[in-house]
């Protein structure tokens, strides 16, 4: 076997190894996106049901916005008789190690507790920051 043949075979071997690993990297990122999406879905389901304990269980206990987030949810739940979310859509998820930034939109309709008036549906645009703690994605801030 000549030196050139040996180099070609080595290059093909390395290329084959790299191509074999690519789907795994893609699948891992798809899994992480699915995990983040699941937390987003759970949060907005709890939000719509005005379930404070379930919503707060998704937050990181280390978040500097934990207390503010709890107070904001309590105020929101007290102010509106019903909260309806439609078309919650994650537009983009960006990962940076154990952090994720989620850009999302949703249609929000609420009925206030005072007069029972229903607002015109509003387009809600949010950026949610998440952190992975012991393998689980948690909300850092909204």
C-alpha cells in the first residue's frame, strides 16, 4: 500500500467517524429543545389555570426574579377571573451551555374580576430565560 492510499483511507475513516456522530449531536439538541418546550407548555398551562404552585414549581429556586415572579403571578391571578391563551408558539430557542433563551408569542384574552369585561385578545411577545439544573430545565426569568 502506498503512502497516498494510506492517507486517503485515513481521511475517509475520519470523515466516516464524523458523519456518524452528526445525527447524535442533532438528536441531542432536538431532545433539549423538546425538554425546553415541555417546560414552556407546562408553565402556560398552569398560568391559564391560575395554578400558582404548579407555575412556581417550574422556576429555579436560585432565580433572582423568583419572588417578583411569584408576586406578579399572584397579582395577575387575583386581577382576572379568567385567563385564556391561544396559539402559544415558540419561535426560537437559543442554547448556551446550561442556559436557554426562548422567544415566544401567544394570544392572550382575560376577563377582569371587577366588571367582568373581556379585553380584546392581545398579542403577547415574551423572552423567557431558562437554566438547566441537575439535568432539568427551570425558568430563570420571564
